[in-house]
C-alpha cells in the first residue's frame, strides 16, 4: 500500500550544532519541508543575531539542492527584552520563542526562573503575535516526575493563557490526558505538538526487560491511558494538534550512562513512525491533516505544495549512525519499521 500526502513539516526538532548537526540534518530535510528548530544549544540562541548565525550554519550543513527551510526560535531567559522580541518578529525567520523552565531539561540552565521575570517579554510576544513555545513541566523536586506536566498546567500555563488573551501558545510535546483536555478547552490560539514516541509507547517501554535509556526523554513517557488520549487527539482531526517529533540526538556515551541524557532520536524515520501510529488506530486518512496542514495553519505559513509518498513495507534501521567522535542510536535500532519513505510525490 502507498500513501501520498502533502509534504509534512516538523514543528519541533533539535538539530544541535557542529558535527552533530552535520550528522543528523539530512534525516529531517529528506522528509520535511520545514522544521521549527529548538534553540537549546550549549550556548543558547537568545537573540535574533544568534538565530541568524545558527540558521546559516544549518543551511550550510544541508545536502546540495535541498529546499528544506529551518524555522528559527529564540530561547527565552529572565533577561529577554521586549525590543529583542520586536527584532525577532521583524526578522521574518524567527517563528517562535521557547520557554524552558530553568533546570527542566537539556541545556535549560539559562531558562526562566519565575513567570514574574518574563512578564514584559510575554506582553511583547502577544503584541507582535509571535508564538510562545512552552516546555510544560514544573521543576519542583517535590512533584512526582510523572505529574510535572499536569502540575505545570495548573501552576503556570493556565495563568499565562488567561493573562494574555491574544497570545498564541504551543504546548510542546504533550504527554498527558490533562494536557490534551487543556488544549481543547483553550480554543484555536493554543496548539500542541505530539511526538511519535509518545503515540507509540507507554512508560512500560522504559523498563522492557531492563532499563532502556534510548526510550528516556522529557517529558517522560506516561502510562497507557495517556498514550491512548494522545492517539485520540492526534488522529481526531482537531486542528490544534500537529506533528512535532522532538527528535533529540545525544551520543551513545551520553545516553548509556549512570546519569543519561533525555532525548529520543526519531528523525531517521519520523513520518514513517507517525504512519505506524495512525495505521494502528485505523486513521491513516487523518495523517495528512496532522502532519502537513494543522501546523502550517497555526503558524500562519502556507502549506507545502509538493508531496511525499509512504509505502507500507518493513525495513530495519541501522544499529547506529556516525555522530561526531561517537555514535547515535536511533529509535528502533536493530528492530523494524513498518513504513518506508517512497520517491517524492509517488511510487
Ligand atoms: O527529551 C528531551 N530532550 N526533552 C527536552 O525537552 C530536550 C531534549 C534535548 O534537547 O535533548
Ligand atoms: Zn524538544
């Protein structure tokens, strides 16, 4: 069976920098027309000038004749000024500003330490109609690791959304029924990305015959009932939910460690994995809207004019990819993936 759909976009990806960028960007560029590139580099992308430099490095790392477009983001800090938000909007290449609670995840040390510190920046985002992209987890060590998303809704996100009635917000990588319900109730100015691993796996996958570091990401996988709620949201045709892989490469050394990094690498098979999830739900007819329409509509960008095709045919991804001086273990390494990417536009 072959499925043809308008070329999808990835509304949340980590491309890293340097040798890591060079190793991974072709996977994203082979599938997606555009991708929203996260700004959590070791030196965070906090200004429009830094985003312009990073964008040039991404374009330079692309294969020849590649039409992939990186959509840049800024990293929100306690010191981000309203003027910087205005410059970001005027640039035309910055499409959102990322809110990391300080300490929540990889390279988030420069993130927001308290909502009161970013009031002026949020007002500027609302004024300039530039979306706020939110990593929605509290960092309070008293809060159970599996509850950090739902507690964030009550303690932080609900207040942001109510306090800024015109602010557009993307609740990134939602993982719980509570998040899905919140997004639905908030109406069309609040969107949400959903990753392939959160559609395909419950938290049991972290402990499948032993500890599985390559299934560890943040927000962490949740129990099965939440996975089912995410599948319903993704496959339900609701325009607020769209594709965002959160593909987050880390070296094998950094993953298989006594204190391993969070992140699942899915860029090598991203749209194929979403096809598996939609196929399992009997809703392949809804894949195109989720993958190729809803995100572009939310961000106010045109939908892609070209197409890709997917073939229901098993293949085995490699055990690892070269990754600087180490290697990168992709999702399903050594296992099988049920769909493969066909020739552009058909066949
Ligand atoms: O698992 C994750 N990895 N979650 C994040 O929020 C960040 C990401 C990364 O950059 O590695
Ligand atoms: Zn991410």
